[in-house]
C-alpha cells in the first residue's frame, strides 16, 4: 500500500461532497491507496496524478508525488458530471 498524505484543503472539499466521514483524512488516504492499487490513476497537469475513486467514479483526487519522502499527497479533489453534489457553477465561481 502506498504512503498517502492529505492536505487540509482536500479534507474540506471531501467533507463538502461525502457526508458522514468520522475521520476524513484517514478515509481519503484509504480510498486513494485502494484506487492506486486498482490502477485507477492517470497523469494530470503539471505533474499531478489523478486518482479516480472506486466507490464514486465521479470523484477525482488530485495528487502530487513527494519523491524524497516517498509519499503521494492529496492536494484537492473534484466531482465530474452534471449530478455533482457541489455544482460546477459554485466551484467555477471561486476562480
């Protein structure tokens, strides 16, 4: 299993989209590690790795690799599709 770290920003975004998380940081790390093992990763912009959740395929974790520490850092996440729990118009307005 990969060593996964999670930023505060990713925790906030996760809690907006996934309700009922008792320990969101640990839950995110476990979901990302499981998706990595299943090969649900693709390259993203500027060296990021996009990891697609196994339970909710519309949920995409944006990760950066910290090579010296040997860990993957979840920096943010988003939802794809028109049925997002946090509609795209709200996240686009923040730009």
